[in-house]
């Protein structure tokens, strides 16, 4: 699937600010399942900027605005071609021969190299009930299927409901209210996956929301997130929609949690601010 993505975000300020310092992680990445044909990031007002790749491998544009402004706008436009990769391992519960078993995952070489993705932090700490349920779900299963069953457990127990959580809500908060958005589903799943011994990471990107749309179809989209766990290779799954990844998913970056891959963040000198976000996605073919 070839998609044109226009992601516009920024801040409206209650009064003009004197300067702002920001980081944007809004550039789709190249991977085995994704080709980026073009990508451009624009900033208004004009800013000094520099690009680099962060510790996790995500493309970052850091920029500074040193003139008074009442609004900051960042636009990312990209043309991306996505492909389905792999067999329906989830529905067939198929374990490839190259997957590692639990003994290999508990080897010191793995636990040391993956320690940052095995650590449960404040954002991802699972509730006591979820910890016990995850242990039961993973019991007797090979690592790949244990991850699948843990994610499906999260999908079954949470309801998608905007406004039920905030951007700084934790996995425990979302589990307690039984609801959240994709960020919450991912944080809850990460904590559960790590609690059973699976290295896991948060993935940011986009999801084209219409399955089987005709070429030329433009839809209102939004930033999306899902998770991956490692069992010899990275296995992706979307706990929000309880499905494996398809060509409707566009990858931007990954990290330990949302804090590592927030599309736009920064500081400024001034009064109150309000963030705005729009995403338009057009299927090109």
C-alpha cells in the first residue's frame, strides 16, 4: 500500500512567547516492510534545525525558534509504501524454527543486552491483578505465543475510550479504569510482557483506518502505537485492535515507552499553551 501522510501539529500560545526549543519525531523510517519514497518536515515560524538519529534508531529533528510567536506549527509530509511481511502466525499459532525458547531468553547475554527493554518503569508497571493474569497466560507457552496471549488479555480487558486517561497516565491508571487510548494499551501490554520475561518496546507510527479503501481515498487519521517483543526476532502486535501488523501500519520509531517517541515535545518561555494535531492519510495505490 502506498500512502501519502500529512501530519500537522504544534502549539497555540495564550500570549506571544520569546523562544522555544523542540524535538520532533515525525519522520517515517525505512524497514523490511516499509519504503519511504519522500519525506519533508517544515516548521513555522522559520527555525534553526538539525537532524540526527537517537539512541533507539528514531529520526529526530531538533529545532529552536528565537523570535516572538503566538503559534508554532510543524508539518511532516511523507510518501510511504508498506508491505505485509510474514505468515499468519497469530491465527495459526505458528512458531518459526528460528524463535528462541525461554532458557535462551533468560541467558545473561540476552538479559544484559536487553535490560532496558526488560525494565518495568513507572509508566509501564503492571497492576498486581494483571501481573498474575499475565503469568497464567504465558504459562506453558513458547515465548512468541506467550506474548500473543498476554497482548490479547490486555485487549480483552480494556475498552477504547477517549478522555478516560491523560497523556501522563500510567499502565496502572488505565487498568484501574478499564479504558484508554492506544498509548495506554501499549503501556499496559509492555508492562505485562516484561513481567513475564519478554523484552518489549513501544512503537510509534500511523494506522490507515480503512481496510480495502479505493486508491485516492483520503481519510482523517491519527498517530498510533503498538508493541513488539523479542524472541530471537522482533514480533509486532497491536493490542488496541487485537491484531498483527499489516500494510495499513506505518512505522516512525520505537523506544521504552511513549516518552522516548513523542511526536513533538519541547520547552518555551511564555504563558499557557494548547496543542493541536491533525493527520490526513491518502491511499495512492
